[in-house]
């Protein structure tokens, strides 16, 4: 069940394990950049940079948008910790709901017991 | 720590789990101490449903609740929110008493389908709430907007804590 989260964490850590990719994140933290600009800045081929950008995008650490022939990279589509915090809020909402549901079910159980013993009388 | 009053039975705290199980799915699981037929009643009878769906701690109040629980039947929930009313509505796709309930959420464009299963084990019922979104983007958007339910102050503190941990 935790596979999806685990995959995303693995993807994030794998993405961050490479110094070039960490450099790309740092660079995008200052301003958006095209893949061409990133390739020049890091002295790489376009193909090499595309691969790094793909890994970062897969991990949800950056998003890219193609306008005309230029693909622009932006930091953080949605950060993992934000999603985790949201899911924890969602869980707490359901936990509160289920606590109230428990009370309703307890009452139904009591009622059923009383009705059952009445029938036996 | 609070001292437990002796006259009260020890409360049984069943754990509620919530996970994003895929790009399009959210799953909540919880065991309820009661047989499936009673738990199913609590999900399908309006007079019972409205007692627990919106706990007192929520920032919104349920003002009306209509559940026409049969295949194709509609439901409509109205909430008081910031001086106005917000409505949630949809229809039931499957109704199998007491084990399965499927409904649509039609208030938005990219609505999720909710499947709830009730599995009885030794007098207790495992409830699984499964929400399937039409696309990854739809679930991402729901998360970004917090549309699946906001929560009060103590959770903001949790957010702050998570933020601190993430920043460390």
C-alpha cells in the first residue's frame, strides 16, 4: 500500500544523489531556465541535460513546459512534503469522522441488544 | 498524561490509515467495532450519516443531508460555510448491502468516484474508502486546493513541523 509513496521517495532521493541535478535545482531556485541554458551552464550536451531534467521531473522536483521550440524548467511542481502533509490532514479528517461513526455504531449495537432481549421476553 | 476515570471502559483506538496508493487513487482504511450491517446503516441512513460525517471539530456545519441510496439514486449534502452554503452531490453507482457502496462526486468537472467496502471479521468491520480520480492531474489539483477537507489549528502546527523537518 505504501508503494506509491516509497516510489516517489526513491525517485526523489535518486534525483538528488547527483551533483549536476542538485546544481540544476539550485539554479532553478534563482530563476526558470530552458534546457539549452542549463546545458550551457553545466557544460553538457543537450541530450545529457535532457536526461537529468527528465529524472528531476519524474521525481516531481521540477516541472517543464514547452513553448514553441523552447522547453522551460521551473522548480517544484508540488513538493513531496506538501503532499505528505496534505495526506496527514486528510487522514486526521477521516480519523475524526470515524470516531463519531464509532459512537453511532455503539448506539446501534446497544439498541439491537435491547430489542433482541425484548423479543425474547 | 490524563488520569483515566475508572468508571469508563478503556477506549479502543482503531487506527485510521490514509495513503495515496497511485497517481489517481487515495485509500483510507479503518476498523469499526461492530458488524457490517450496522456500519452500512450508518453510511446509508441519512439520520445516522449526518451524525458523524461532519464531526464537531470541523470548521463547517452540515445543514441538510439527503441520501437516496439505490443504484442511480442521488445524494445531496449542504454545508454552511463562511455565510453561504456549499453543496456536495452525486449519485450511487452500486449499492450492495452490507458490503459495498459506490458513488460519484459530481460537484466538480473532474469528479472522483468513491468506493466503500465493508468487510466483517469476527464482529468487527474493516472499512476501506477508495477514491479514484479521473487523472493524476485531477488528484494533484485536489491536493493543491485542499478540496478534500480543510482542518483546524493543530494541523497547521503539524504543517509547520513538517516544514521545519523538510527544511533541516
